[in-house]
C-alpha cells in the first residue's frame, strides 16, 4: 500500500510541478463555466443540466490531454523499464497511474462545484439531482481516463497519444448519435447505441443512478485497463514466449467478458432516484390508486420485435415503469407484452387497442427507407378501455397512465363547464390544451350563460349538473342575472374557477385600460378585491423577444413576473408560473349578506414587486419600471382560494349546511392559461388542473401530475450580484488556481536554491 501511495504521489507531482497541469485546469474551468452561464442566464433555471449536457464533450478533449503523458513520457524517458524491473506488480503501477489521472481530472471537476454553491444565493437547486450528476460524471471520467491511459501506453509520443485518445472517445460518443444509428441496420444500431457512454450518462444526468449504467461504466473501465495491462506487461516479457501468449489469452478473455457484461447489462434492473421530489419513482398516490381498484387493469404494451433505434431507449424506460406499476399494485395490474409486428393476430390486437404503427426513417445501403414500429399502451378495466397510442417520452407517462386508470374506474366522470357569452376564452380554441388535459378524466362542456331568463337547454338553473364552473377571461359585462345564478350555484356548494381581468391589455401597443365586466364588484362581496393595476417584479420576471428597428432582441420584461405558488395541497407541487400583465388582489371582509368566507393566498410575487397604476406604457423601457421607491416594493397576491358558505336569495333565513360549503379560486389574470402561454410554460396546465381537482375535491392525481413541473428559477438581487456569480466562476476560480500554481512554483524554486550544509 505504501508503494502504491508513493507512485500516486509521484504522478500527481508530475502534474503540479509543471505549469502544464495548471494551464489545463484553468482552461477546463473557464470553458466549462463560460458554456454553463451562456445557457443558464438565458433559461434562468436553477439547474446544472446545461453544464452536464456539455461536460462529456469538454472531457473528451480535457482527459486525453491530461492522461497522454502518464505512460508515454515514461517510455520516452526510459523510466518505465526501470520501474518494471523493481519488485512492484504491474497492476500496482497501472492502478496508481489510473488513480493519479482520475484525481487530477477530478480536481478540475471539483472546481465546478463552485457554480452550484455560488448560485444557491439566487436559486434553490435540487441537491439530490446535482449529487447524482457529479457521481455520474465520476463514472464517465473514470472511463475516459482508462481510455487515455491505454492510448498513452501505445506510443512514446504524447501528441500521438492525445490524438488516439480523443479519436477513441469521440468515436464512442458519436456511436450513440442519430447520424450513426440511423445509417446502420436497426438491430446493430441498438447495440451500437448501448455502447456509447452518452447513452448511459444521460440517464444519470437526470438524477437517477441506474445499476445498468454503473455496470456499463465499470465494464468500460475494466476493458481498457485490461488492454493497458497487456501493453505495459508485454514490455517486460518476450513476445515469443508462452508466458506472453498466455497473457494475451487471459487479457483477451477479460476484455471479452467486460464487453459482454457492458452490453448485457441493459437487462439489469435496479436504480436509485436521488432527485429531491423522487421524480423517477412511483408516487404514493399511484400506489394508493392502484391498490384501491375493485377489478383488474390489463395493461397491453405493444412493441416491435426489432425496435427502431429512435425508440429503443424509451422502450426500455417504459418497460421499467410498467414493471414498477405491476409490482406495487398488489395484483391489481396485469401486464401483457405484444410484439405487434410479429404476427397478424398481434397487429390486430394493437388495432383493437387503438395503438397504430408509427413510421421511422432508416438508412440501409445508402438509401433512406421507412421502418414501421410500435410503442404504445392499451388499457382495459371491466368494460372500459383507454390507450396511449405512442409513447414519445416517459416524461409525464406515469400521470397519463394513472389518469386513464382513474377515468376507467370512475363511476361518473366529473363535469367541468366553461361559461361563455361575455367574451370569455373559448374551450375549443383559446383553451384547447387545458381542455385536452381535463378530458383525460372529466367531461368538459360549454354553457351559454347569456340569457336573461336563465333558460339554457330547458333548465331553469344554467349550472345544473356542473361539478366545477370555469369563468375564464370575460371581456364584456356579465349581466346581473348571470352573477345571481353563480351566487345560487355557490349557495348549493358549487365550485368555481374564476380567471378575471380587471384591465384590457393591448398586446401590440403595450398599453391597458380598465375593463367593465362587473366581476370585480361581484367578487368584492366575497372579500376578494381585484385592483385596477398592473404588477411588475423588478427581479423575478421573464426575458422576452421584442422587435426593434435593428432586429429582434431579448429584453427583461418585469410585466411578466414569474411568481411562486402557495398552499401546495391545492397547487399540487407546481412551484412557480408566469402571470403576464396581472393585477394585484387584496383580501378583505365579505360584504355580501349571509356570506362567510375564508381566503388564502395561492399565487404571490417575490418581495421585489411593485404596482403600475397608470398602465399607459407597458413597454420594457417604461419609465414606471425605473420610477419607484424602495418602499413601493413588496409581495403581491395574484390568486386566492376562497372557501365559505352563503344563503340562497330565495331562503334568506336559511340554516347553513356544512355540506354546502363552496370553493372558489380567483386569479387576477386569464392569459396565463391560454394556448399562447401554455405552449411555452407547460407547468401552467399542471397548476390549472390541480386547482380543478381541489375544487372538485379530487386531489389524488395532483402530486402525480406535478412531477417534473417544478421550475427552479434563478433570481439575482441585482446586476452586480449576477456579475459576481458569473465572472467569479469564469475568472475568479481560475485566478485562484493560477495563484496556487505561482505559489507552488515559488516554493519549489526557493527549495531548489536552498544551500544545505553538513
């Protein structure tokens, strides 16, 4: 052990006794930090994914440069032969050099930890995901170091070793990319894709340590270390001797075993989900829903016998998810796997389950052809049937499957009614994505409530049979008789989602005027005071693209604040959304007769929000954005949850029944839920559907739906704060490395010039 430690120290000193090592570390840290902040400051998301998406490509250059000298230099100087003649095992020499290279590269990677640490002052990172990403990077680095060590053993020339190492690593990484996999037969493409370190690193970069990925990296390291052992050991053994032939056979067998283990490891199960909210582990609500079923759910997975390479990895993840669902269901879920293209009977079963074949392109013999593949799920429960025609990604798949289970097992789906007739957003046009989400396990209907007599489809009560009423963005005055109908609906324990705009915003001229809908006065009776103003947040807001005379530019736009949610039992884990041109809400006392309410804030701004009460200029250069005092800043409420009771107009002396408690959510903005917004902010849909579930007292799916929708924003207190974090990482950490290198150089110089006397 003492010999091994001494060898590691010798190689590490070789890095740090020369300026080359510090130059490599400085370049690596500067490039990695620059590339990260170039992306992170645009997305404004507190995540390390931008770094770990690029890091494999940076390491592909950095690692060969760092390892090219480990053996090649020893061969050039003739010290390797001297080392091998000592009573030291070859494996000891090999592993010491491997560990020294890994520690040196690891020092550069460790320096990047300054990025998430410094950004903790601007955002809340998923610490578990970050830890998994660094663990995955350690595995990736170990495999690259083993490759670099192997190429260094092939030659005396360090430049040649660098080029060979870079070529092998680049070839392995490119092997998993579509440019290669689409150009070879699908069966070979899947194997080649599994050979790429990128394929296995991407899973770990999400925050999940999958055993099959760990096995792959261990096999890759073992393969190249074994090959390196053969090259080093062969230098001290005659190549004509039986010992050398036996050495070749033994090492060759070890390499073959490592390769086979790496390839066959794709069938190994087991994973560790390190993400904070366990995003890749079945939610407790899923387990509860499955175990409460009264009948068996049959899940039919339709795949191809020879799957297209485009879906091979997704198919693996889908099968893992379905196996997990079967295992936790206490026998209530049965999984049947069909090779849909194997026989006509299987293809017919896919058609009956509404799972169509999908066309994929492939290149064979220099020609592009179309290959038919399947990756869909059919589900049956009693006499009901649901399906997922094609699984493009496993993101959100757990919710889609559980929503299907919930819908099939419901005795009567809830009815969500969209009121229109006063300029509201239309269900099938403006709110199409919201409607699609609701129809997974609700009925989404429209009600024309613009009739004075209230007679709609022959009913004296326009909201009969409505479980949740949605009033989204009325632009015209809502007549008193309609408001009275809503009052009666609430008196009977109704549920209402009210998206109200107190202002009309001209999104072209970027100015606003007061709206006259009558809803703000009506809401005041319930203690919800929607103000005539526009909220802007000086720190937590979006960056939008604006057209100018000189082309399109991205500008900070405080009138689109990114706001956080409160009451996670209602919001279901969605942490933040964007409310464009929203007004503020003040909470007061209910003034309506017989109305009693309890009001809780649901959506609030940061403490750096202010109000624009003139709203004549809503441009990014509006003077209002600069002409505010510090005392004007504060947290603003933008949405509230209201629970309470009230008596009917027809029963002024009524006895209030707790079962007739109404629920109402009021948001002082409606644009956030339209197609314009949900396309770029999918978390809005999750929040809205969670609110619907709370209103309808169906909270079970809220946690499942919200998995993966948490947006962790970067919010800098000032431009100075942002610059300190950004340039402190790009230049500051590098400067510390340079100072340390200079200090070490001066100490060594002083030591070498010291005169020793006897």
